[in-house]
């Protein structure tokens, strides 16, 4: 977590109101989402000849810069809140304002621009730093300097750039902010996710003494030995001394239980308190702190790879008798496996080691954990023969009547069947529970209340928040016909009539019928007709401006903040 960065939770409207009016220009009027008022939108399109205009968005806080993307004659540009063209509509691609091209969408203080000649760098005022001579450009090194909340209600970061990577032919070079070629040396602070020197002077101070410095707490730092960059210990800034010697391969801070784990290359791990005192004399194989704000425990594996449950202070609760312990914020399941599945025993217990017993006969406890951020959410079910019952807060709350039950977090996206995917560990705010009963699928909420009756032949997860893919079998062919159901709205927004449905981006669905592809939005409105022979994809260029591609070629269509779609003049679908 970027604990040193400021969180900006003010609305976009607040940012808009902070703008300083120019004497010769009138500020454009928007609503609180950054969308132009319709009269302003119509006027600006007419004056400048734009085909589409995105939403205005704050891309920088210091200086305060509020920009929107535009499209004209199938080329992208950028304007400010006064209608000034920061970048004219001359570019095939613009990187640096929020877009979905990167896995971590954010805002940079430079633009990467592509025209017919190649790629170039400009600053965020539109001033060029290089000619258009590169085959491709990347943001190579950059630091987060602030956070703000997107109109879509999720957090986005603002970055300060330092080094760019450029490709020419088969070779790559590095450039500084002036566009000059430099000899690049890998930095500790490369890419996003580290604490910038400007915001943590302690790191700058300690980096003069140690070869590598990584913060663990406000006063404790993992540091590399001056003699060996691959050996680490812990330095306490408050006492100005090493509390753990720099002889380990790594050091981790166990945040929930508040102790340190130092590991060696031969998989031996030692537990220390924050003053550097050894808590457990023997080397262990694994530590995992678990629990919630009120109750914390630690799962410990010894060198014989047997697991036990310990208290937060690393006092044993159970013996080392389990092959493994599956843990969550509220429960732990210890499993003893002798090699024979029939002889496997399971102990479901609270985090203080008390066993949980159920007053029903069952064959197996099904225990899944969805981990995200610092949380591990448990899902408990009991199996008896081929039927399942639901467990909530340690109690059985249903009969054995379900064929399948899968929390949304465990359902693989875009699969033609309901697929268990235990490696998925994303936070799904909807907390849907998919269930199958009497041969049909429905949905429960996280309290196991039915919010969609079991009426479909299949339901799979949609990557779009609040929507699921649903299917009914065709009475003529028996094949599944797919549509989209809006769970929050409680209605089917795309009818079950398509042979294929996938998400293209956060706001759109790709559909297919009789080998032709088209696009629908998340209200069920058709955006592109089913006339394309190749798969379509989309990209969020800026907030409120999205582009569409056929067979991963160049963009041929755009949709803007008012839902207006423009298709490149003269564009002919491929192979049509």
C-alpha cells in the first residue's frame, strides 16, 4: 500500500471548480461526472468538427490539469476545460492519460504519441520531446505521487515519469524526460509500487549506508549488507542499530501478528519480535498470520512440513499434527492425510483452536477461502453423497438440496461451463453465490438469499461488475443460447439468443450469431451490428471515449461520453 501518498476523494466536480479561468476563454460547463452539458457538447462538436468527445478528467493535481479526449476523422486528440487543443487530432494512439492498455491504468506527466511515422514523447502540455522515429515506447520508470478516486469509484494513481524505453528495429534504448538517450542502470525504485524518495527521506538517508533499503514499518527497514547485496537484515531507525543481522536471503513483516520472519536459502525461517529477539528457537518452514481485527492466529509449518495453529504471540494452540491448515479470517481447517482418502480426517476450528461440530451427518466439509488484500473470506459447505448444504457462521442453514454451489470469486471468467478456479484471488464486491438445484442455475447474495431463481441452463461470471452470462438450451438444437443478466437491476438486458458472449471491456459485450460478431453495451443497446466476420475488441482510450478494433487491427469505430458511435468513413468489415 502507498501509505505515504495523499488520498484525493473529492468529486471530479470539485476539481473542475478549482480551475482558474482564462481571460480570453470561457470554461466549458460539465456535470459532476465530467460530461459536457449537451448544449456545450453540440456547440463544441460543431465548432471543432469533432466526431466524439470524452469526459473531462483530472490527470494531474500539481499543476491542476483537467483534460478530455477527442476523436476526429478517426484520429485522437486532447483538449482542456476551456476547449484548447492540447493535442490536435493527429494521433492513432495516445498513452499517458487513463486507458486500459496497461495493467495499472493511471495518469503520467508525459504522453506517448503514435502517428503514421511512429512513436514520440511529449509532455502533458503537448510540447514534443522527441521526433516520431520510434517503433514503440514504454513508460520504463515512474513513481506514484498521488492517488485520486475515479468517477467509476475506484482508485487511480498519478505518476511522475523519469525514464522511457524506446524500440527501434531489433534494439532498445532508454530516454530521459528531455528525450535524450541515456545509459540506463536498474534502480531500486523502478516502476510503480515503491516509496518515492521525495516522500520518504529516511530511505534516501539510509541508502547512503546500505546497498538496498525497503521499508517494513515506520521505523524498521530491510537493508542489504554493504558487503553483500544479497544478504539482508533489519535496521531500526528509532534506535539507529541493526536488530536482525544482515545474513538472511530476505525478511518479511507479518502485519497482522506483528513479528518478523527472516529466511535462508535452504528454506529455514526464523521468527523475531520487532526488537530483534528470537521468538522460536527452532527454524520453521513456513509462517502465515491469519485472522481479523479482533482475533489473530498464526499457521506454522515445521521443518518436517507438519502444520500447527499458534497464537499471535507464537504460543502453540495445537500440536504439529496436520498435513496442512486452510485458514481464513474466521476459521481454520486442519487436515490429517494418511494417504488414503477414506481415512483423511478434518478439524474445523475457530482461530483459538475450538473445534466446530455440526448436528447433522455429512461426508465432507468443503472449505474455500477467497483472499484479497489483507482479507481471507471463508465459504463453508457440507457434502452428503452428491448433495450440498450451506454453512453460515458455523451453523448449517439449509438441507442437502444443492447440486453445485460456487462463490463468484471462484468462478472462471468467460468459460462455457461453471468452472472452479481456486487460484483466483480477486475481491469481488458483488459476492454472488452461484447455485445449481434441480438441474437449473440461479444466484444467491452473500447472505445466501436467492436473488435469481434457478431458471437457466448455465450461468457464468462476467468480468463486468454486476452482470452475469446466462444461457438457455435451444429447444430445436439443444445448444446453449447466451445472454446477459443485470443482477443489481434484476433483469435480463441481452436476451438469450446468441451462440457466443464475451466481455470486451468494462462497458461492452461481444456477441456472435451465425459466425457474425457485434457489440452491445451494459444497458442492452446494440453498439455495432452483427456484420463482422472477425472478433471485435475494445479499448478505453480515455474516460468516456472508447475505441473498437476488428481482429486486433487499427481502431475503426469510437463511442463517446454521449453514447454516439462513429465508424471510420469507408470502412469495410474484413472478409465481407
